[in-house]
C-alpha cells in the first residue's frame, strides 16, 4: 500500500524524498500525505546522493570533456603509468588526475584501464555549493490566504481591545474626578456646619457644585461673583447637530444655532410627538450621562455642553403624589420612631478630615447599587413642596445619613433648602437665617420625608398585588433534540471531506439505524450538500424514507446512487418539483423493489417514464400531478403494471393529457383504488363519458372533480355507479344544477363531505336532504343566496363537526340551529349579520375548538360576556378570530383571560388597547399567536360608549 501512495505522490510531481517523508509520518491516504507535504515542505531535507536540482550544460563542461578525452588517449599510449611522472609533470598531467578525483568525489565509479581497451567515462562537473540554487519551498495558496485572514483578524481584535481599554480608562478617570469633587464638597460642608455658618455653607456648596464636571448652573444669589467661571468661546454663527429619540422610538435630527436654548429642544420634542401633551418630560444625554429638565430651559446649548453635536432621549417623568399640608400643631405619629443621637456621632465629628474621607470612601464602596437607589429617593424628596406652616420646637437630633448632600455626623439635608414652588425662596436666599428657623425647617422636612415614604410603600404594595394577579408568562424555548444536534454535526463532517472526518466516519453504517440516517440526510439537504458522493456514505444504512422535494441538487447521478445503495430498503420516495431529473435518472426507480409511495408531481415525465414503474409490486400511492402523461399512456401502463391490484391512491390532477370520453373507463384495471384525484383535467370535456363497470370501483371512497366540465347527466350517472363514496368535491362545476345535486345526495347514502358546485344556488331543496346524510363537514363559504330558511334545515345533521357559513345571509334567526349541532368542533361565521344574541345559542356547545367571527359589525363587548359563559370557552377553545369588529373594547379582554387553552387570538382592527392586549398575552399560558394590527386603542369607545356595551 505504501508503494502505491509513493507512486501516486511521484505522479503528482513531488520528489522521492518528500514522498518517503510523508509515508514515514504515518499518512495512509494520498490526500493526507499531500496536505502533510504542503504543511512541512520547509522541514523536509533531501537524502544524500539524490539531487533535486537540474542544471543545463555549459561551455565549461565542453572544455572539461575535451581535456578528459585527451588525457585518456595519453593513458592508452602508456599502458603502465608511473606515479612519479604524475607528480613531476606539469599542468597537462595534473588535469586528468584532478578530474578523476573530482569525479570520484561526486560518486563516479572507479574505472580500470586494461591494455589498449578504450573506456568512455562520462563525468559531470558539478557547480560549487555556493552556486547551487536551493529547491523552492512548496507552499499552498489557500494556506497563505488563511494565514493572512488570521493575521487580519488578530489585528482587528487587538485594535478593538485597545479602544475598549482606552474607553474604560477615560470612564475611570471621569468617575474618579467626580468622586474626589464629591468628597471635597462633603468635607467643606461639614467644616462649615461645625462652625455654625449657614450662609457660608450654601455658598461653598454652590462653588463646589460648580467645580464638578457637568454640574448645573446655580442661581445668582448663591454663586460668588468674585471669580466668575470662564465661558467657552464659540462663534455666534456656529451650528450644533442635535439628535432626539422620541418616546415612540422615532429619531429626529435638527441643526440648531449654538445660542438656542433647551426650551427650544423641549418645544421640538412636544411638537413632533403629539402624545406627550403637557406631561413632565426631561432630556437625557447618554454619555456622559446627564438629565435636563424644564427648569433648565433658559440654558443655551453652549452652556449645557451640547456643542458641536449631541444625542438626547426623551423621558416622561412619572408624577409624584404630594403630601397634604400639616396643621401648626401637627406632630409625628406615635408609631414612627425617630433616630436617637448617639455618642459615636459626636466622636466621629472630631476625627480629622483625612480619616473622614477614607471612611466615607469605604462606606460608598460598600453601598454599591443601594446608594444609587437612595440618591433617587433624595431627588424625589427635594422635589416635595414646602409646607406653609412649620412647627416650632427645639433642635433636632443629629442623626447619621448617607448620600448626596448629607454629612456623616450632621443632620440629614442640613443647611438652607431650596424647595420648588415656595414663596419664601427669595427671602431665605437674600438674608441669613437663624439657627432656630433652620432647625424648624429640618424638622418639617423630615416629617414630609416620612409621609412620602409611606405613600411610596403604599404604591409599591398595590403594584405588587397587580403583578401577583397577572404574572408574566415565560415563553417556551425551542430546544432541539439530541438526535437533531448529532445529525447536524455528522452532516458537517460529511461535507468537510478531510482525512480526520474520514477516519471518524469509517464505521458510519455499522451502528446507524434508519431513523438516524434519515435525519442526517435531511440535514445534508438543508445544507445543500447531498450529492452522489455524500450519499454513497450510506451504502451500509437501510433508509426507508427519502424526501427530495424541490431539492436543487437532485440530479440523475444522485438517483443512481439511491438506486444502487437503497434498492432493497427504500419504501417512500418523494421527488416533487425536481425539475433537473431526466429519464436517465428516473430509470433507477425500477431498482427499488420495496417502494410503497412515489411522488413525481411537477416533474418532467412522460408516458415513457411510467414504464420504469412497471415492476413495483408493492406500490400503493402514485402522484403524477402537473405532468405530461396522457390517457393512452396511463391505460397502457396500468394494463402491464404489477401494482394495478395494489394501488390505492392515484393523483392525476392538472394533467391536461388526461382527456377524452374514456379517461375514467381507462382506470378500470385499478380494482383496489380508494382515492382518485381528477380535478383541473379535461376528463369530462365531452358529454356522454364512458363509465366503468359497476363492480370496478367497489373500494373508491374519495373522488375529486373540482374545476372540471362534468355535466348534470354525467354526475348523476357517476353517483349511481360509485355508491360507496364518502367524499365528493364538485366545486366550480357550473354545469351541475340543483336537480342533479338532489339525485346525487339520494344515491350516495354514505356521503360525509360534499362540496357544492355553484355559489349562486340557494340550496333550499338540497340542504334538507343533505342533513339526513352522515355529514361531517359542510362548507357553504361564499354562497350569497343561502338564507336562514335553508340553514335552519340543518338541525338534523347531528354528526356535523365542521361548518362554515362565512359570507351567507345568516342572521340571529338562523343562528338558532346551533342549539341542535352538539358535535360541532369548528364554526366559521365571518361576514354575516349576527349580533350578540347569536352567541347565546352556543351556550350548550361543549366541543368547539375553533371559532371565527370576523367582520360581524354588530358584535359588541356584551356578546363577549355571553361567549365567556359558553360550555366550550374555558377548557376547549383554542383558536378565536374576532378581527374587524370595531365595537370590541378592553372589557372583552377580561373575559378572554378565562380561555385557558387559547393558542391563537386575532384582534385585528378592534378597539382594544395595546397595553391591555399584551397583558392578556402574558396571562394566557398557551397563547402563541396574537394579532393586534390596526387596533384603535379605545378611540371608538371615546366617541360612542353606548355602542361598545351594546
């Protein structure tokens, strides 16, 4: 085996040393050895005595050969050369000796001159080692491209990581600066509070806040004018690009002057989004994160730091419930315990500033995300209005606090407070306050904080109760089975065609069952990798089912592999819409001896192709829809086929070659035929069709004649011959009148499904007779002249399970027939004139799983309440269609929440709101499809509330 591999490598152009090295490395195939040579070409050394360099003959070689011949002639003239003469001779005697030594050094055989015999010695003079051209390395173009792509990927990854590190460092520096500014502010505020200077505390706080990056401008009264902050120099004609993301998700881009104010941005947002109204909104800058409220509307874009470009998000703020004012003598309730002062707080106030900073830093790090929540609460507390009456009392206890604007040992929110809407703001800012008034304000503020916390706890309790009532539904994850995952991995290995995959797939067919093999074949079809070579890997597997419908790589060679590998096991073969197959490929069907199902629909087959199916004794289903077969070719095939007595289903629909008066009689050889599809053919193109014998189709139960030109006479004659029919489709057979329908119903006592031919018939005389049959399905969709009078005659149809009255003249009067149809499972009432009263007739129906009532303009929420009282509603209803009913409001969704088995719900173009519909979706455990397109969100209810409630 090694010699064969070595020979193949030499034929490929590799040297002998490379071939030997590849075989010694353990490569057992030519492909593996080739890949190994390409990967290790630089490390392979040529063996001694073998040269891989080819050299052309030059002038030096000619001169050397002439001198050698002259020396040989001289040696022939002297049979016994003297060694001493050789040493003493000049250049003439030295040349041959040097040449001979050179030849011997290069592996030339030693020759002996005997007597006068002339021996020709061909000596090749090799070039010096410095002039020998080394062999070129063998490199693969694909390997170079892979290395280049890998290097590019590494460079991109390195750049991405560098950018991320740079961004992280910038964020870290910004956070560190903010933290240091906050510590500095807190330290200065505590020093001033310990000295008792309230006015100085407010000025220092304002100056420290102005030093923070991104801080808001303070009022003029609290900012020192000695050192005004420098304003950025921006040209008056400069523009800034503003991008605003509205609440509805749309993005608005504007180019504004730098002198524009934030109020202009608020006005633009309200003008573009009409749903905002007068709601309290704010503009949030994502990075660096900053929130702009309507209070800062006077700021210009330059002062707000939004130049030269910015991106803002519109945020609608939730309203905060304001507490009621306290009476002058109001006190804290007895159940609220105030925080008592401790000696530890006094000791902590005496600590040095550096130690306090360290402790505050540790405390902030331990707080984590909890401090953010407390800060949000602090912001909410600052927004509370100031009470008009303040209680008088002593100094409040010095409690401990954490968060923005509070010291470690001092009173929470100490200092002069600024409350929105307070009439005493200007007075408190202009003149200094005394220690007594400051204590009173702090006491009042604590009282308001406690009340706000009580309100907030109450709101959270109510929201928690609602969440418990309507739990959010967890969507089921589609987890693939282990077999599908394994099949996919094996399919990928089959497509790789590498030596490693070949090693793993050596025992593919020994331990692989039919189901697993079919799953791998399906995965190969999805990957578009199933061809002749990959299918031959399954020659040891016994495949039972192969489906190649519409597969673009289904060729004659693939069918040849199927016929050679699966001739004794394949039972199901579907080649629907495989347009690349020819008769050369279809000829392999004759090799499939066990074939039971064959689908050749929409393929390019003719009568000649049918001859390949003659020797299939087990064939029971044959689909030939939309092919070019003819009546004569099919009759000849049936006469000679081995499956003529076993075939049970024959589909020749849309075959224009099936025509003539004998189209039906030519099928008499199929004695066990049970299902025959002749729709959209010319089988009844001529009147007086030749009918088969009465004893021929004794097993036929399904006959489809839709869209044929069968006349009333032929339909009545067929009904007399085919008395065992259970399914008869006469849709769009306009030549069949109502009198013929009456006779067909009389002659077919076992009929379970009947499709009527003409939608312009009123069926007054046909429906009473059809109700006496064991009908299971009745489709009257689009019969415009079927009225309540004809529908009421269906009360005798006790076995009816599927009923469609869509598009008929049904009203509440005809809906009374539902009381008698206790076996109904599917009911369609779309585009009828029923109202809420019609639903009351369904109260005792317990088996309905599908109910469709679209475009019923008289249905209201009251009817939905009646629907909720029906016997089928809670446990059996799975699909409900209520679309295009404008008077169904949110109150109906409360009723639909009790349909626990509902999987599909259509509320298209109704008056429900989106929020309630999504809440309903979360409350129903099995609901997977919800259609709320075109809903009006309560607009109809606002215009006419009486129409909604009926």
